[in-house]
């Protein structure tokens, strides 16, 4: 295994990566399910507000993750990886973060340019701070839709790239983002250099 591929992300970064990946998957399916609920029915209002509320909590977790990422350097990619692949990895990670931020933000903004606002977990009504503006609502709703589509595409490419590392390169890249308890990961050195922190 190339030397820098034996370096790992911090436990916090790994926990946040997998927790957010799972939550996003569920939230994405929830969003698609909303399309099957007829508009103007009480069920629609109930589930849309649940989607908004869980989305806001996921958004806060994403902010926490971004804060962690900006204050903790990730392990460097190995020099043995072609330059274009290292650039592509960096670019795709930035694009993933951008979509992860754009999704909850666009949903939140759209909700505040509609008279409905947000009923947080159907319990507390947060009145909209913006005007009931159809054009702005449509713009941010469109951005929400686009960000969801882009995120799905980027995650598909991300998973294919990881699969390539596992099946073709056999370089152990997945272990950098895998919880330490796994049999293979526990064979990695216990104390990693500072750049891994
Ligand atoms: C955090 C991650 C989120 C994900 C992955 C997500 C995903 C989705 C998806 C896939 C849809 C269906 C397709 C579409 O119309 O775009 C959707 C619809 C929707 N989302 Fe989200 N969403 C998230 C957060 C939020 C937040 C924070 C809000 C508002 C505060 C929100 C409000 C809405 C609304 C109102 C719809 C229905 C749009 C319509 O049918 O006109 N979402 N979401
Ligand atoms: C919603 C789903 C996912 C999202 C949004 C996501 C997002 C990300 C992001 C933004 C990074 C860069 C981390 C950083 O440098 O801060 C990353 C790294 C990574 N992800 Fe994911 N991920 C998802 C699902 C997955 C899945 C399903 C796998 C496994 C097949 C995976 C494996 C990895 C690995 C191995 C790394 C580390 C890459 C490296 O060492 O440079 N991810 N992910």
C-alpha cells in the first residue's frame, strides 16, 4: 500500500462522513416520496414539514462537518496517483460539499418566500421572514431540484471512483474513510502523523 494511503481521516471526520451519507440517502428518498403526495391535502403539509425539519437538522450537521474539514487537514493523496486524478478527487470533493450545502440552503430559502414558512416537526410554526413571492420561491425550488440531481450524479461518480480503487488499484483507499475497528484497519499503525489530525 502506498505510504500516504495508510494515513486516515480522523474518527470525527469518518463518523460525520458515514452519518451524513446515510441521512442524505434517506432525505433524498423522502424528497422523492413527497412527489407522490397530492398537493393541497393535509398529508402533504404534514410530510413536507417533516422533510423541511429533518433537512434543517441535516444541514446543521453538514455545517459542523464543513467546520471540522476546514480546521482539520485531510490525509494527503499519494504522489503515485496521477496528477489529474488528484485534481479530479479534490474538485469532486469540493463539488460534493457545495451540493451538500446548496440543498438545505435552497430548501430553507424557498420555504421563506412562501406563505407556508416552516412548521418545525409540525410543532412550532416558524413564520417566513421573506415575502410570499412566487418567482423567488420557484427560483429556489428549482435550485433545490438541481442540487438534488447534481448530488445524486456526484455521489454515483464518487462511489464508482472508490470501486475503482478497490477493484483495480487495490490501494486500500477505502480504509482512509473506514472506522478503525475493522480487521484490516486495525492493522494500520495506531499513531498517525500530525497531518492526519
Ligand atoms: C438536507 C438535504 C435535503 C435533501 C437531500 C433534499 C432532497 C429533496 C428531494 C430529492 C426532493 C424532490 C425533488 C425536488 O423537488 O427537488 C425535495 C423536495 C422538497 N424539499 Fe428537500 N431536501 C433537503 C432539504 C430540504 C430543506 C432543508 C427544506 C426546507 C426547509 C426542503 C424543502 C423541500 C420542499 C418544500 C420540497 C418539495 C418541492 C415541491 O414538490 O415543490 N428540503 N427535497
Ligand atoms: C451521500 C453520499 C456521500 C457523500 C455526500 C460523500 C461525500 C464525501 C466527501 C465530501 C468526501 C471528501 C472528504 C474530505 O476530504 O473532507 C468523501 C470522501 C470519501 N468517501 Fe464519500 N460520500 C458519500 C458516500 C460514500 C460511499 C457510499 C463511499 C464508499 C463506497 C464513500 C467513500 C469515501 C472514501 C473512501 C473517501 C475518502 C477519499 C480519500 O481518501 O480521499 N463515500 N466523501
